[in-house]
C-alpha cells in the first residue's frame, strides 16, 4: 500500500487509502513529513508494508517504504 503526496493546483495533498478524505498542505515538505509519519504509524500498528509516493503531474517517485 502507498500513501500518496500529490501536487495539483499549487497545493499539496496527502491521500491515504485507509482514510476517506485528503489532507491539504501549502508546502510539499510539510505534506511529505505528514505522510511519512502516517506510514510509520500504520506500519508499527499493522506490520504491513507501506510506502510514500510523491506525484507531480505525470511523474512519481516511491520515496520510502516501511516493512
């Protein structure tokens, strides 16, 4: 599973498949830190493999993976 940090319309959003709504941020670094913390917490709670992906337009990078 991946938590996605996505840039669109001059905003950054964190999309977590386990939650129903996205979290919006003005700065990419803050959005990434939020997503990274979510991934660490979810991995610690469930033991499942989880990563953070950053998407800008049509490009993406899988930045970190826990588990």
